[in-house]
C-alpha cells in the first residue's frame, strides 16, 4: 500500500500515513471503544477486504466471531453467493444472512418499477435456491420490525436499531465505502457538520447509540487488490471474469443489478454467468431491455442522449410519453412534474412567471440550476422513477403507496 498525505483531520494537519496501517488503527480504535459491532458484508471487493481486516484484528484481541450483516438480494452472481459461503465456513463470523422479501428498485421497467427479492409467492422463479447455512434468516418473525415489501434503506436502519437494543450498548456498523468511488461518498466523509463518534471524521452518527464507521475511506481501488494479493485473502472470483471481459478496475462493482445506476452493468450477466442471466430474464420484468439499452453511451437508459422526434417540442414529447405509461405510473410522474413546475414558478429567479422554457443551457440543466421541459423529458426517457433529475429523492410515504399497489392488487388480496 503506497503512502499518501491525508488532509481529512479536523485541524487539517497533513500527515504521512500508510492506508493499511490507517485502516488497522481505525479498526482497533473501534474494538477498544465498542463492546458490540457488526460488519456490513455484500460480497463485493471493498466489504470483503474490510471483513478480512476486521477478522485479522479481532483475532489478535480475542474478539471472534465477528458479527456480520448480509442482505441477500437473490438476483446476484453465483460467484458472490459462493464467496459469502466461503467466508462463513471459516468459522470466524457470526452471520445475520437475511433472505427476506425486501422491496428493490427496478429501473428497467415502467410496468414493474419495484420488485420483491425472495418473494414467497414466486418461489418457483427464484434466481437461486435459498441458502441453508446456520445464520440464514428467512422467517420474517425473527425481526419484530419487519414487514413484507419494506425498502432496503428502511431495513438496514431498523436492523441497526434492533441490534443495538438487543446488545444494550452503543454499537458501530462497519461499512466498506471508499471516498474515491463517488462524490456522494466523499461528501459523507468530508461533512464537517455531521454528528460523529468523538469527533472521528470517518464515523457518522446514524441513531442515538448507532455509529457508522468507514475504516477504508481513503483506500484506492489498487490498494484493495494489493491487500488481497499480499495477504492471500479470499475474494469474489467474479472480478476475475470481469477483468477477462475487459471491464476496468474502477468500473468493477457489485450490487442488485436493476437500480438506476447499477443497471449499466446488467449486460455483464449475459457474458459472465449465462445460466444466471436466463433466470434473471424470467424473474424481473424488463431485464433484457435493460441490458440492451443501458450499456453504452447514446443508449436510452445509459445516458441522457436521445433524439427528439421531428416536429415535436420537448414539452409535446413529454406529454406523449406520459400517455404511453400505465395509469398509476403516469399519475406518479404527473404529480411530481406538477410539483417541480410549481416550485420553480414560486422560487425561481423570476418568481410568478408561469412560463417554463422548452430547453435551456445544457450545463445549467445538468447542474439542476434551471427548469426546462428537456429535463422532464430526460426523466421520462430514463425511467427515473424517483425523479432525481428533477431534484426529488426517495420518499417513504410514496413508497408505502406502491407497496399497497404492488403487494395487494398484484397478489389479489
């Protein structure tokens, strides 16, 4: 691991450090300050290195086994499942391997904008059989807070609270995020106003007695692979296949494949695990369409670039697109578009002006500094369900409406 200068300390004092040694010191600090903690383990390269490091340091302190939270999304590479199994079989972790019907985003279909992993009503279509190891949780009554179809974000938040209440002491949740991967992750670390544990900038207070910790925040992608090589740690072999397929190190990521950003890698399933791909197509609506139109620049779902039909303005095309959608999805988008237009009419630079331009300067649109019908059109074309392109985000009350719609009406209850 190469040495680099860090400028993240609160007093901005520069210091030379080795990222491996830095991660170890953070983990030891957590071991000294928390009686109970767990590692969030997805089976990816970052969480894999983090878990190996925590096991290594916990072994020195006599703190084994290590509690681990694994939220299994069902629609994953078989190699991911195999890696998780191997880590559990080491006998040094205490897994909470969750295989429950959790609601996940499906950005590749307007007809099924959400899908339910491990849906008990669709067991015959599951991408793979449910694991049978000790620690696998597939009965919802294990968690008093769980409801069928709850959002992933809600689950991890409430699990942390449940775990803290069970242990009865402040806890730490160790997460393998790295600031290099995205601006959002960098800002998570950089944020000076957030609540932290004893002013440690690499921690964030999640709840009153729950703290998230990021021991690998300053690692680069190459550091992850150097560590795996140097210590001969196990890792997810799907990365070997990604490398052979020509995927750059910076683009090699794992997660549930149907999210707004994650769908860009959906095409890889066809190449890396054809047998898994066949099951995905049968399991989640729009899968084949998403793989075809999410991969490269200029494709419909991959980027914003698209051609406006001749003779139509962006406003006209937006209204046309709305008429092609299922009624409940059309209403969802119309409601958000209406709120978007109303906000700009009341709060824009020229308050009270009812006119919204068909398009504006591209740079201003991309920074969300001006309204336009082109922005609206892009949201509809990209199937941006939460309308992030219009500055909206995840909404719990809205999510509950869709749980009711897709849970009760689709199942005939």
